[in-house]
């Protein structure tokens, strides 16, 4: 099902309906998401172009290319999805790929940084899982059509997601 307006396009695929929860895969296109998508694509293109010069003769060139491509794909899933479950899939994909990219060169310093990265990602994943449970209690997992019962509920879920985002982006104190 496709809904359009002058500002956004919403594409909705119903995947599962149970007795108390409807799960659908939603792609939301609006001008801000498209600008962010184009920025990610531009930066990714530059990274892919630059990697030709410094990793071209590497033995595991294809592995690095696949890791980088899947990292970008995880970011794109995060950009276009307002559904909390698909955000969790993109989020976890981003965490695993960032860990694998950090430890790519197999040095002691990169392994230590990789451990810090994976631990901080697990903290963020736990916070996102708590927010998923909270949204399931509200009987909806789509972020664009959620209604909160009180101001406290809204602030608490926003703080959970904001703190989880800080762990994923390696903000202080979660940086390697």
C-alpha cells in the first residue's frame, strides 16, 4: 500500500498480523530522509573511491568491500524505516559491521578497540530492546503512529532511544 502527500511517500508492506500486534515493513520517503540518503551515498562513494588507492593490493580486498557495502546498507535501512523492528535489524547490522571493520587489520590495538566497540553496541542494543518491549506494551511498533498515555512515558522512551543512539555513534563515554 502506498500513501502519498506533498511532503512524503509511505510504502507499507504487511508481513504479519497476530491477535494483538500488526507487523508491517514500512519505507518512509520525505525530503529530509532523501537528503540524508544522498549524503550517505555521496560519502560512501568517496570512501569506495578512496579505498581503491590504499587497499587495492590487499589480500582480502573482497572481504573489505563486502563489509563496507553491508555497513552502508545497514545505514540505509536505518534511514528509510520508521518501524522499530526493522530499525533494530539495521541497528544490529551496523554494530556488527562496525566491529568487523574496526578489527579488520588484526592488530592488538584494533582488537582492543573492537572489544570496546562491541560492548558499547551491546549496551545500545539492550536499550533498544527495552524500547521495543515498551512499544509492544503500547500495542504498536511503528514510530510514526504511536500515542503515549502521558508526558513521562514519552520522555522516558525518547531518553532510552537517545542514550542508545549515543552508544551506537561512539559518543562520550562510549568511544574506543
